[in-house]
């Protein structure tokens, strides 16, 4: 079934009224406003300087989280490179609506961390399991919970490595109740600051998730003059999306986007550009937004995603300005046009225009005039489009796409990718707009086989 009969998300989330769309647009426009972000940063630094406080960076470490193992390898170097005071916390997995697919997340994170580690100059033990065994986690927690911040920073890499490999960890005087208290305190602090993931850094009202977002924190600290070696490269730089000079015509790239995804909106055209550049066989496979598929969502998660998308968009050099969610009926209407648009070779162009209208130009697709504008901008005839809009022809292929992504690939978020070929190479499946560089690197490698 393309949509669940009993969606756990509220009606106003799945099919919001026009008023709710308006309120959401106003709310999130402040979250993504460059002016507001800059204003908050200035106010924070002014207060920090007035109180003569250090640059305090809080770090949240989750012992069974693969991404936390990657950050463990960099945190001592971060402390040495920058004029900061790191306050570490141990946390448990949040779960709940912020992390509704915990088992799938654990499986994906384990695979993803091993895939990206070498590209970041880091490592992840290939022999490690899905997570460290419980005894190793308890030993690591006991050792770390009794340490001062500077000792935590100095020893976390080795302790994390030993935990993931199941090696012995030096005994600690910390008792079970003390360890549990530390985990409770760290988890409570994470929730108080309105976040839900381990491997995260918090500075001055903003979150930096894992090694993937660390360079944003590095740049912010450099802008404040808090870097001891400002001419050195970032400790962890984002690899380039580069397939120049590559002929990948014997490979296939399957792309799973949705219309209501901020992250999809900023990477859609980049993905099309990559496919065209290397001549790869491209498969456009739209899926419904997570909320419409029954995946829970929260305001806290939404705020972080919008904020994060804005800085990712700025980094990529693409617009993410005014947003009006196309969730619900506008998405269904848009998707009902895809089979027809595909028959004319215009489905990707239509999807691109719809995303730009909704996520950059602030044109609500719940309004007929804006839908017509998008259809015609994609080079399609509106009168003919009306004849296809509202049909159910789209449901079977979208349902098939969702089954591929969720059941075959083990992923649930968008955008997702599946790279196939050549013969003898297993499919590479990844999730996230911040993994297109990994797809590019793998296309380059496979094209040379």
C-alpha cells in the first residue's frame, strides 16, 4: 500500500490546511533566515565576551553509535587545533519519534561509517559487529564516566576502538549507579538542548553532527579567531562531487527522491548534473514523503533539518530561501503527473521545477496557479496535464519504488541512491544528500574496472 491506512502522524501533518502551511512557512523561514542566524551568533558572542567565558563546545558521545566512533578519532585534534573548552557527555540512543527506526538506523550507520571513514582519513574496524557487545559498552562507560574532560578527550579514541573490537578496557572505580547517572545526565542535557543524536557537537545555539558537519564548526571558530592554525586545512573536509572525465555508461544510478524533502530539494539538480556528466544510466524513482508513509516526525527534528539544509545549500551554492511544504494533496497531484511526464521524457524536469517552486521560491503547490506555473515551466501542456492529474496510475510504481528502498535497500529516508554495476560488483546503497560525493567516488572507481 502506497500510504498506510492508519497513519500515526496527525491529519494536520499529512494533509495540512492552507492556514497551517502558511504558519509553517513563516516559522521555518525564520529558522533558515541568514539574517536571523547571523543575529543570533552575534548576540551569543557578545554575551560570551561580556561574561569572559571560553568558547565552550559540548560533545555528546553514544557508545554504540558508529558515527561516535568516527568523532572519537578526531576530538583530541579538534581540542588541540582550536581555542575551545570541550565538555563531553555520554548519552543513550534517543529512540521515540526522533529516531523511529532504531534497528534500521543501527544497521545503516554501521555500514555507512565504514564506507565513509577512509575518505575522511579515519578508520572503522571491518571486523566489528553491528554495535559493541554489552559488556564492552559497560566497561567503556565505566572508564569514561569517571574521567575529567581532558582525560576523556585524550582517551576516548582508544577506549572506543577497544570497545568496538571487544578488547579489554582498564577497570574503573565508577560503579553501576554512577555510570547510569552520567548517561541520564548526558541524555537529559541533549534533550534540553533540543537534539536527539549522538556524535554531535553543540556551540552557541547550533548543532554539528559528526565528522560530516565538523567543518562548519571549524569555520565558525576560524571566523572568531579561535583557530591556532588558520592556514591549515580543515581536520575533516567534505570530499568533492567529481565525475569529470568519467564514462559510466555501463553503470546504473537509481535515485529515490520525494517532493517534500528539504534535503532532496538542494541535491536533485546536482544529481541530474552528475548523471549527465558521466553518462550513467539514470533511474528516477520518486517515493512518498516519510510523513505520508507513516514515519513519525517531530518539531525538534524538523527545525534541525531545515537549519541543516540551509547551511548545506549555502555550501553547495544552491538556493534554499522561501519554503511552502507540498505535503499531502499537492504531492499526490504532482505524482499523478509523473507517468505522463515520464512518457514525454519530462519527469525529472517536472520534479526539479516543483522542488524549486516549493523550497526556494515559496510558491505553494496547493494553489492551482502555482501548480500550473510549474507544469508549464517544465515544458508541459497544462490542459493535457489536467487530464492526468488526480489519477491513480502513479501509485503502483511509487509503491514499487518504496518497497525497493525500504525492503531491498534497508533505507527509509530520502534522498537515497543505489549504484549498480559492473557485473561482479555488489550494489552500493546510500542515504542522504551528503553522500552524493561518495556515489561520485564509487562511480569513478567502478568506471575504471
